[in-house]
């Protein structure tokens, strides 16, 4: 039995926006795998909820008119993993969200919920950062698009206006074209866990596969919000495909990340693992892109 | 024997698989009032005041009771048989609710409301003012002079201290040329994590307080409820339905006494107390964390000359099962690897943490972690193979313990070790893994375990059984030893069928639900004694029933009793094998006869004055990713000599579960407490890293079936033993792979990072590879 004051169910995006305006105190609920857990813990007890879970228009993956990948915010993790468009152009995202919780959570949990929570450990978040995803928000004044990096304001807080809901996540063509990536979730067990550290790397190689044209890397849990390691990215751009490059790429990461000491893991441990993950992810990405290393 | 020894389907398989089996919550009327316990938010303190005004106004709140309302009766909670000798009784140190809180999560108040939401809202609104007292979390710091004291009567927080003095350790260790190995070994606080949280409900009826509870020990809990409420024990009726696991946590009176009290405070109305998982971790019971110090003196040929052991057992805030755990653990030390000169000291010490009680293995998983890690340390110091070192030193056939009179009738250890060695192709792999230098390395490890089956002669062992013959020749059987998921009922059905001579174990209806008003007296499910202990009373009662059946058969058939037997559910003349009548025909005649009507039934008590060793081992193969500080278990086998198997498939399943627990114990599980506040940090199933299906390789279970001569059916312990040797086997495999001995369980990546850093293994393998 959940301690909820009221539940409003939206049948469409417009209705959801209207309900947001009518009930400014209400919490949006999609799959509920986070909201209901928090409600049970008492953190969100007694709140009103606006369920957007029934808005089927917000489900599914497609290629839009600009050849960008459009992922409806209510698309579940298991659907993302099995989606042919994701598998073809951004397989790492499907692999990353396949590491969320267990099968039941992946069936109910949505990518919109995963990002709107604003938590640094979300398995989708580091890959979406590394692929420079765009967040689409729909409100009473229409659609607004925000780069994912700006969407995350601080731990637990994202850029959603009081009359908005997140309707899609978009990966532009320039971001996915010719690009291959790998994600490592570092956790304390192999299922039903949140990341101690998450690392997502992707590369685009030159035609001869000898040079890294572009490398992007993002972490979860290396700071209060998911973050890119920009020094490492700047370093790798234009470098030859080699173990030296990989080595230095890993070392550069420490200029960018700022993990904290907590009972979950020490800073020294997180830093050590972050470097190792960066290197392993880069090697794996290069191999996926057809490079030899 | 046509049923015993076969892998027949569980008697409860269909009901459990279809969801038809009814557990405590399924049986509780949906109109029950809901109780919620309010816990301490300080690690040590005195409640100065409690403000319930706001909480009382929450719609639906029926009653709030606080520590200032409950009777001032202290009671013990441990699920031990009662001792009529006051010196052997468990420590009575609990109140239903307390104003002197001794751990973060202690019970201060309780709300009874019409529904869960109202109960939760009111619980959050209760304001408790504490006078905070200093607290202590570390077991050895708690023993220091000047440490915060938890209980008046126990100086330096020492609940108990026992010793072993065999031979003369101090003189023996002075022998010339001895090699000394010394180590400190730590095990963590862990929780049982049974699927079904503890839940109970209570109401008053017919002048009794009826408590239905998810417990392993209905008759014991009835006694404790009577003690806690200060009412005659017969005024309490305790009912135990199917339970979703216990692993020892439910071998304590948990919230049954409080729930029983709460119903008396609301006019006997039905009150349900369903413990949230977060509270299960903190406010039920945990396994004792034990820190162990071992020193061994050996001759260069590997002979033990003198050994010393010190154990510091973290009791948490209340006595519960207390010193029995570490005493059992230390007791294994001089036996498993016999040595003429042994000095041992075991301390059980109060700290301001969650209360430690019974948990699967009862001190042996901790003792095996310390002892078996140390054995590998000894082998390493001598430069000999750790398995060969075990073969040389481990307890051999013919060993007899003077106190318990336990005897090793077969060469169980050696046979089990040989079997595990063969399965993992030990020699080949040891050679193959000897010269690895890269970042990812493999290793192989072994650990043996010591166990015994029941509690005799430390405590009473008694089992009572009732059997009733139905018209169709089927039989009801009841015992006080409870089904807690382990498959006991199925074993009882198989044993009953064979003793009486029924065709099929399905002709036996085991009354699974114990009800203290109805069920014959037995002390419940604990130790690894169910099949062993109940076996005696089932065999004795079955023979008694059979005798009565055959006596009646004499009347009906006019044949001499010594020429009659029951086979496959028929009365048979043994002289020519002729079937004279079916058991059903006899039973129907017996009940409805106009000349001699008799309800054929039997009931008897058997007091067991034996105990039985149950030994075995684990072999593990691991892959250690050194830069990632991770251990992956690639292969693992447990080998057990638990006597004859009553049901091989169930035995295998029992072993699988224990191996899973052992993997978590060795690699990931630990309940953490904030050093600054004493607050538990990870009391939920996300942050507490119970190992999952994805963390296990194939779990191999094998057996050596030496018939246990003291047993009614040749069987002995298998409940707890599977959980005892897995963790040190994994540790020893990591040792073999990396050369780094990790003495602290669980071997989490954090622990490995620290140890690998100390040993210079956190280095740049990438550069080396280039």
C-alpha cells in the first residue's frame, strides 16, 4: 500500500502538460521503479502523482527527418536493447541499459525516468553524455531541446520547467555516424546493482583505421552528475591507434574527474578504476570500429 | 527401504510452485490492524521523552505504546530449549520496548493502526528525545577499560569468556627449530536475507493469545511469549505456517512477544506485524562478526606442535544466542587439525550494533574462514601444497572427542578432499597456474570444514512424533521439527513410508503447519538436526504404529504376529509372501468394526543422546582481474559426507543454497555501520551485496555416503555445512592466483585494492605488456 495523495493519469502529452500546470506539487511517474521505491521509503510519501505511463506516443525508437535517432522517453530499457535502430547505430546504449537492475526493472524502467532522476549512476546517462544526446522537452509553449550536459543541473536536479515533460531523447546523425562505443559498468556484483563507476567511450576512426578522428568519454559517479572527460578527449583526437595513445588517454582522465570518498568507495579506488576503465573501453571501441590494437 | 534414498518430488512442490501454499501473510485476515515498530535513531542513549501527540491524530491510528507503557519483564530471546537449571538459562536482557536503547534500530515504541499508510505516517510523526550516551562499535575496543558499558552485569562488555587448555602450549612452542605462522582473520556482520521477512500476527481467542508467526521454533517461541508477557505458557498458542526461509534469524523470538502484547492492548483484535526489509537487516538478528588470532608452531615436516587461538565475537547489543556461537567455532579448532598443545580463548562482547544470533553454520563459517585461511598460510610458510598439508594434518578415521563422544567412523575428510581434487583436476591446474605474471590470473583453492549435527550434549535433544492411520491406509504424521524450506517434510514422508511399510511416500500426509496446541513437542528447526533428530522419533513411532496395526491384523487374519509384516501397503504373511489384506481394508475395519473398533495411532518421544560429525570441503577455481580488483569464481564444488542421503535431489539443492551463501560471504556481503553515528549504512537489498544468480558459476555438489552408525536412517547434518567452507576456499584460490593472502572477508574490490596496493600489484600492467 503506497502513501499517495492522488494519481492523475495522462492520456496524451497535452494532457500531461495540463496536469502539470493544474497540480504543480505533483510528481511525474513513468515506470515507477524509482518513484514508488522512494514513496515506500517515506521520501515522497503523501505526494500527488501524474502518471504519463499510458502515453504510447512517447514509446519507441525511430529515425527522424534529420536522420537523428529519436528515442521516446517512455521506451523501456529492454525495448531499447532489442531495438534494431539502436543495435545498428548506437549498440552501446542498448548494452548499457541492459545492465540496469534485473529483467523486471528493465521491462518497467524507462530511459526518460532514468535521465529525469538526475542521478549520476544511471546506466544510460554516461553513454548519452558520451554521444552528446539532446533532450526534448514539451511544455505549454511547445518543444524545447537541451543538450544532455546542460539538462543535468546538479545531483538529483534536471532542467525541466514546471509545465514540461521530457518527451524524447535524440542522438544526432553527426554523433552516431561511423561511431562505435563501449560501456563498462563497474559494480559490486553482476546484477541488481547500481554503478560504483560507469564509463562510456566511443570513437570514430579515420578511413584507414589508423587514426582516432574523435574520441568521447563520459563517466557516471565520477562527480555529482554524469560528466565528460574533456582533457582525455582533446588528447586522443587525431592520435594514432596505439597502446601509447590508450595509456595516455587513461592518464588524462584524472585531470577531468572528481570522484568522492564515501562508504561506497574511496576516491583513490574510484580514480584507479576510472583510468583502467577508460583504457579498456577505448581499446574495445577501437576494435569495434575496425581498428587493430 | 523403497522410499528413502530416492530423489522423489517434494511433498509441497505443487502447492509452492502454483502459489497455493499459504504463508503467514496469506493466512492473515485482510482486516487486521497493522503494527509498526519505531526504532532508535541513536546508537546508545536513554529515552527522555516521547511525544505522540501528532502521531495520535493521524486518522486510522488505534493505539500507540511506548517503552514507558510495557511491562518491566526482561526475557531471553534465543531459540534454545529451556533449561530448568537457572545457570544454563539464556540471558534475559530484552524488554518488549526499551528506554535504554543500545543500538541504532532498538525498539522504542509501536503504532497500531487501521492500515499500513496510517501506521507509517504515525511512526514518522513520533518524536523521541534522547540523552545520548557514548557508544562503541569495535569488539576489542569494547573490552577496554573505560569503554562505554552496555549492560551493568557484564564488566568490559564481556558476555562470556571460555578457554581451551590442551597440553602445554607455552612449553611446547619453545622446541628448537619450529616454524611459526601467525595471522589475524576477520569476518563481517552479515544478515540471513531469507526471502520472507519476519512476519507475525496475533489475536485473542478462547482465553489464549494466538500468535501466527514465520518462525523456525514454534514451541520455544510460545514459551518466550509467555515469559515476556508474564502469563502462563499454556495461555499462548503459537502457529507456524509455511515459511519463506529462516537460516537462523527465525531461531529467535523476534517480534512475536511484542505482537502478542499489542493484541492485548487493543482488546484482543487481530494485529499484524510485518517487518520491512530495512528493519530485518537491523532489528532482527545478524551473524556474529568474529575476529580471530591464530599462532601455529610447526616442525619443518609440517607437524603441528603447538597452536594458539583467540576469538573476539561481536555480539551486538543484546545476548540472544550469545557465546554459543564462538564457543562452537573455537571448539572445532583443536579437533579439525589435532595438535597436542592448544591454548584457546573465546570472548563474546557486547557492542552498540545490531544483535547477533543464530545464522546457518553457528560460528563455523567464521571459524573456517580463520582456520582454513591460516592452514594455507602455514602451507605457504613451509613451501608445501596446501592440499597435501591438509591430507597430512586433518582429522583421521577413529578420532573420538572426549566431551561429545563424537567419533569419526570413516575417513570422511580424506575421501571428500580426494573427490574434490578429482573434480577440479587439482594437480594439473596447480601446475598450470604456477607461473602467471599478467593482470588477469587464475588460481585454485581448497578449504575443509568441521561440523556436527545436533546440539547434544550441550543441550537437550528431544523429538516427539504422532502418527494416525486413515481409513484408506494413508498416514498423518506430525513432528515438532519444522519445514523451513529445506525439504524436511519430504524426508519425513519418505522415512515414515519405509518404517511402516507403505507403498509410496505420497501415502503419508505430513502436517506441515505446527500448532503448539496440537503438535507434539519438539524444539523446532535449528542446528542441522531436523532429519537426524526427527528420524529417531519417526522410526520409533512408526514401529509403534506398525506393531498396533499388526496386532489388529492378527485378530482379523488369525495369523501369528511373527508371521505378519506390512509391505507396500499390504498385510503380508511372511512365510509364503501371500497378501492377506490391504492396509486400507484393515484400517476401515478397525474404525467401523461392530465388535472391536479402534483408532490406530501412535505417539512417542525419543530423547537423542548422540551427535554425529558431518564433514566435507570446498574446492574453488577463480580468475582475479588485478587492475579491476575483482574475483570471479569460475568453478566451485562442495563435497559432503552427511551419511546416507534421504533424498539426493533435495540434498543437492541444500548444498547449492549453502554454496551461494558462502560465495556472498567470501566476496561481497557485509552490513556496514557508520563509525560516527553507529547508523547502519546499507540495510537494503541494493546496497547490501547479496550475491546473485549472475555471480555464481555452476555449483557442483557431490557426496560421500558413509552410513552414520548412530543415526536412525544413516543420515546426518547437511543443513548448515554447505555454507561453511566456500569463503575460505575462494580466498585460498585468490592466494594461489596472486600470492596475496586476504584475511578480511568479504574480499570486496575495496579490500583487494588495499591489499594489492600493499603487495605492489597495483601497477601498470599496460606498460609491462607493451
